[in-house]
C-alpha cells in the first residue's frame, strides 16, 4: 500500500517536513538492520482521535531497544507526548503510527557503539492491511517453507527491523504462489506466526494460540484478544500448535496492529470452517472494534485521546 504523505515527521525532537526526513546512506541501520520500531493505530471516535494502547506500544519499543542495548535518549513519556503532538500537527483523525529507534551515522562495523541512537516518528493514513474485504471474507494463506527465527539466533520478542527480513521471505513466497499471506513454523515444527501477525485458532469454542516460546512477537492486539475472549467466557489456551491443527480448526484468524482481527478462509487451499469469518471471530471483532472506535465502554483503558495540538515538545 503506497504512502499518503502527511506534512510532518518527528526526528530527534524536531518537526521535519515529510520530504526532508532523511538519513545518511552510511548510517549503521542501512547496512546492519540496527533498528527497533513500533506500529500502532489511531482510530476516529465520537470523542476525537484515540491511540490504541499507546503506553503499551511505547513500553514494547523500550523493551526491544533494551534487548539490543540501545539507550533511547528520551523517556517513554516524551515519546508518548511526541506521538500525540505529531498526530495533532498533521491534523489526522485516523492514522498509523510508526516510531523507530535506529543507530545512525558515525562509523561502520559490527560494533555499533560509536553510532548515535536516533529516534523518528511518522504518522500517515493507512487502510486495512490485508484488504478491505478481508475482515468479513477472510484471506487465503499458506504455510511457508521458511521457518521463524530460532530463539538462540535472534530475539523474536524484540520488534527489530532485522527480524523482518525473515518476514519478507515468508510474505514474498506466499505472494509468489498466489496467497495473501504466509504462516511460518518454528524450528521445532510448531506453528509460530505470520510475516507480521500473530495466529489464533478456534476449536470446539476454545481459543488456542502459540506461546512466546514459538518465536512469536508479544503482540499487543494478541493480548487484547485474549482479554476480550476471557471476558466472554471463552477458554483461552496458549500452547505449542501442530501445523495440522490449523487445517482441522473451526476458525483461524490473524491479529496485529496492522491486520487487526482478520479471519483466514483457507490454508494451503484447504478451507477453514465455513471459508469466511466464523462466529467467534466475529464476536471478537465486534467487541474489539466497539472499544477502539469508541462505541462501547473502554473499561480496559486502552484508548489515549489526542489532545488539541499545542506544538511538539522538544
């Protein structure tokens, strides 16, 4: 999906015009993938634009940076303020938010310590990640021949730019075979996740999802769905999941900040359930979108409303 440029990007505490938000070609991140980032959505509600689980996303950004020994030169509170102010500065009611922390320009080499830790935040309008019709009709996916990264090779719990080279291989392979998305197995042969989404399956009214040990990202939408399901009285099981369990599931769906809650209609050309959004997936969608769009009570405290723009803090 192509960008719809907005007016400003926040870079190291300053507003920069979209077209001027540039880095040097010899920045460490370009050559070694040394970045961690976040992706979150802002939704239009009757009370104005609201960020979905802003503080949780920022906390995960700082956790990712900690794993890679990157000292972010701002506090979480400053990052949150910058995100809210940037949304206001660009006059957006709905958007996607991408904060990124990266090692910048100084020297090249595997040792990244001489390079500065730079921070940028961008916001832009973004539609449904897997297509407008996907929320109802579902998407066709395949199991990838590429495994998810092993826990003792690269940390899957960090949302790091380098990890998404693995995700690109999964995605590109799926697209080349006519599927919308791919699902990777972990190195032990258990279901892990999609190229950029967590996976759930429904079997006899129980909700099942892979554990963190299956090299998955600790998804914030994933944890939201678990909470909603538990409050509905559904049994939620986190366990190792064999590949064939997805073929036999009543329903399967993706979760993610970009994908939201997207049903899977078929896997390896095997129809899942009815071949479209199943009843439990639909209930979870309705509960999720009810909260994030301000139509039902936000009893979880997931929404942070964007205040009137008064300038981005330094």
